[in-house]
C-alpha cells in the first residue's frame, strides 16, 4: 500500500508594485514640497494689530461716551492713515501653491490599474459539511468517488454503491454486491449523468441505469484481476486492471472489447481522457505514465503508446487534464515520489516538477481560474490549492485525519468533495462561484445518508 511522508510548506514572497516611487519627486527649491505653510513675521503689520486690539475698539465697546462729530472724525482719520481694514492679522503674500508628490499622469495610471485588479477571493479553510462514510476501503490504487453531470455524487463503501443527489440532499442505495464479487473497486459516471460504470474485485464491470435502478449489462472477459480505474470517452468505456491491461469497451455492441493498450507491468491505478477525447493518460503502480493516441488505436493488435514517461519514482495515480490548455497534463506520485509534474503531451516534455512533501492522492483543476487542487496523505492529510503556473500555495485545507484518497468536483466547478481513509466525506467551497453562475453550488441536508442503515 502506498504510504505518505512529511509535507512541506511553501513561502509566498511579494514585491512592491512601485519600489522606487520617491524618484518621481523633484525638488526645485527649498520652498517647494512643504507639507504646510509657515507665515513670515515680515508679512504682518503688528503695530496695526496692536492698535485694533486695544485702542481701536474702545469706541465700539463704549458707544455711550462717543458723539456723532467724534465718530465722523475717527472714520476720516482712519481712512487717511489706511486703517480701515477689517482683518486684524492679514498675509501680505499668498502661500505657495501645493506641489503634487506624484505626477498627474502617473496618479491616473495607478488609479486605472487599481480598478482593473480583481479582488482576492475568499477561500474557506474548513469544510462546509462533513458526512460519515463507514467501510470506505483504504486503498490508494482504487477510485471510489465520482460526481456526475446530473449533480449526483456516487461513492462506494465496501460492497455497496450509494447515490447522493446534491440538488435536494436525498440518498439512495444503488446496489450491494455479494461477498464473492465485491468489494467495489471503482465507480465512474457516464457523460449523460444517468448511467454509471461499477468496477468490481472479481474483474467484471457492470453498467447501471440510475434513473430506474436497473442493471444494463456486465462487461466480462477483458481483465483477469480487479478493475480499479475507469474513464469514459463518449460511448467508449476504458477500464484499467490490476493485470496491467487497459481496454476500450464500446458499450453499444455485444463484442464490447474494441482496443487494448499494453505497457504497464503492474496495476493501472489512474485513467483520464483528454477533453477532446484524442489522448488517454494512464498511470500505474510500476511508476510509469503513458500517453496513448486514440487515432492510432487498433482493434486487430495491441496499440502502441505515444509517450512512455519514467520521471516519477512511485505509483502514478493522480491525473488531471488542464481545462484551458488541451495538451497540458498534471500528474502526482505516491509516497516515494511526492511530486506534482506537468507535461506537454504532444512532445512528452516535463514542463515543471514540484515536491509537495507528501503522497499525492488526487488532482483537480479549477474550471474557472488557473488553479490546481491536490489531496495528500501523511503527515497533514490536507488539500492544497496551488496557483498555476507559479505553483505558489494559495491555501491548505485541513480537517481529515487520514490520507485523502479521492476527490470529485461538482458540475458547476464550485464545490469539491473529498473522501479519506478516516471514513469521512467532506465538502469544500474551495473554487468559489464562477462569475457567470447565478448562484453557488446547491447545499445538501446536514445528514444526507441518515435514511440508509449502512451509513452510521
């Protein structure tokens, strides 16, 4: 069983947008760029001020002792001596005009840039809700969680598959398998969100119609051991087994095996088709990553791989195709590797590699921003949100007490569900709400599994 290792933390370093802004201040003289005006004594007439404060106002304060002739004489004397001013203290010169510390054109530019910067998104550090998930198999190589396009979450607990409708919070039991067939080793929704594929420990794959809770067919003969990974490409269901085989199954026809990919020498634990459906990525317990080209697939012979990539040093389970760049693939290695690597699948070149410090169990791209979410094992058992392509840590989400084996993303791209070996299922609003959405991802009831006896 792939185990975890010590996790490392990243450091975000920021730089000032304008580190040399004082170079824009040009001082031409000592009288410029002062923060206040200090008056000069030579600009004031203190003799006149003293007169107005003492003798000048005696007649106004004692109007009884004054006569009309004396008042007329006083006014005429004041006009002759230029003493008819109303202000006691008056500046003879105006203060200098203020000098802008930042030029007008630069100030306008700064304001324009501030308006264009998007506000930083709030990322909740705790899960929105936590649900019990007893009997969840603690196996790194399985894939037991998937969220369909009809907003229904499927989770396999032991030998039972449960469906949780995120729209109304209702829960139903799809199927429970006999002990000789189970446990369930993989689940994957079809593109329509109605049909689901279930991989079993007995090497079979069953197709179910969840609307009518009816089994449609069983795919046999392709694998000799358990089927731990599934991936849909329209009507093609690709299966990966512990026998190292990868098989394309056309679910519309009786002879369902149409192509076979051979390359892995140990269990295939990761399968993902690109958005265009032209390339398939597969990861295995042999530490190998393969890229397969659908155009070269042959029904008559084993299909040759396009790229065989050996950079990982542990099992490769976590696979995620970039939603905004079709030939960009992110992969994660197990406890002996701990790295997230980025690949150009056209050339096979490794673009970047980041040591996360712990086992990488699952990867998900944000559909609305250039961000990547990873789930990890020992020691922190955390979910880490990375900014791409800088790979700066934006957030670390903690709460699980054991390795976070599986993640699934809601159809609107806002909410992420994580299932861990601590037998809990947690929901995180880590990706926020897309700008085009009118409301956030629908919330479920506090205990959506309460009506199922097998869920404690």
